[in-house]
C-alpha cells in the first residue's frame, strides 16, 4: 500500500477528511520528509504506514475532539519535522500557524516544504523557554500544540506562556500514567487548568494516545518560563 492508501484507511472515520489537493500536499510532504531525512535527522519513522499513521493521522486527531475556530492562531512548540503543525495547516489552511524549533536545519526543511505546498507559516528559530519570554510571542496564541517528549510539567512551562487567556495548550502524549499528578502543580502555577483528556488508540495498531487540553485561565507569572537548566533541575 502507498502512504496515501494507509492514510485514507487510518482516517476513514475521522471528523475532518482531506480533499484531493490536500492529499496531494500530504504525499509531497512525505516524499520530502524521506528525502531530507537522509541529510538531516528528522524522524526515525520513514515507512509509508508508520508516517501515515503515527505522524499524519496522529496529528489530525486533534480535530476529532477539539474545536479549532476559523483563523485561529496556533503555535507548534518544538515542531521538529513539522508534527503536528504542518499537518494541521494542510488540513486547515485558514489557521495562522507558527512553527518554533531550536534547530535551524529543521526550519530550513519546513521552509522549503511550505514553499512547495504553497502554504504560509511563521518560522521561528528559538528554544521554547526563550521564545516564551519574547513579548511578540508571549500570550498571543489561541492554541499551543506540542508532540515533544518532555514530561508534562516541563512541557507546560515551555508551552503555556505562549497561550492567551481562554486559549488552550494541547499536549500530544503517549503513556501519561505518572505525569498528570506531578504536572498538576506546575499547570496551576503557570495559569492553566486541565480541561479534558481525550484517550484513544490510533488505527492500524498505531498505539495508545492522549490529547491533554489545558485551558489558560490566568496569566502566566512573568518569571516563567525559567532558563532550561532550572526547568530541568527543579521542575515545578
């Protein structure tokens, strides 16, 4: 099966279905991902089924559960190869997307992908904790999303500062058995409140997943996010 065929099978019951133009964009994205992955490390998953299910379909699951209003501003923190942000943009071109990453090589790749797919997004080369203290970014976004592998308490300090009041941080997570309890204190300090947790299994044996929606109910105190060393050594 091709990547497209795997993707269509995996997403056949999803709320949001891609049209022919969007499917073609997704295919081109996949081709470029595999090509560039030989030059820079973008992803350990490159097979058609793996990318279709664990990257593309996984990114698209957010629309099954969470209402993203038209023209919403979305920042993908630590976007890496562009997941979930690039997939969200392909599916919903109206989204005002910002892709933030600490490695310029990855942003160079994403810049070329955007150009080839005729899409627009803001690319920002920055560490997450540095960008969160930037007045041009801080508390400006309707949504922050991230599939980064950090623990939820650390991830919340990286991401919640970008979210405006009544906006949401959406964390894409696998196993969260021990993370929620330890993250509760951090989320509260940072001005957030867990709104809902959506647990599901990805199709085609893609594994168990969780979307954690954290609403921004108070401004994040000015001292957060802290320097990376402090976040790591003394997590909230």
